[in-house]
C-alpha cells in the first residue's frame, strides 16, 4: 500500500514557476510507477508526466508540457517532484500525484493510489 501527499501548489503569474512535491509512504515505493495528473474544472483528468523510480531515465511527458515541466525524484526522501516553468493560464488545475505497479502509461484508470491534490492557479 502507498500513501501520497502533495504540496507546493499556489497562485502564480503567467511565466512564473512552481515546484510540486509528493511525499510517499508505505511499501514497494521503489517498484511503483509514479506520475502527475491534473484536472481542470469541467475537463477530464489528464496525465502530465511519469517516472519509474527503479528506472529514472524512463520518463514521459504530455505534449502540452514538454520543455517546460520536469519530473524527478529523491528516493532517499521518498519524494516525487514536478518542476513547472513558464507557466501558462492553461496550466491551471488541481494536480494529483499517483502511483501504480506495472504500469507503462499515463492512463489514470491504471493507477491505484492517489493523493488528495494541490491546486495550481496561473493568472494572466
């Protein structure tokens, strides 16, 4: 079982940066796929980025955030990060950390463990 807790959200002006953190606890963290999702009002939850703690060079990003967002991890602290640069109003959403075992994609239906979310608001 995995417990996840996000932090670092807030309000920022367009062009600014934020770093989200996801603290993980429980068992088998290192063998899980870790990912960030986001959901804006009236829209479906979408995948943002994923990483395998065991194979940290295996990362994937949504096209909309490539070149601006970076997913990373600190295994010693059991923490996942999402560095978000050059933020746009379109990035405004609730951001969720998620974990799963044996998952190779960013389909939210395949993820078993979810944090409660942290709100990111980007103003013009």
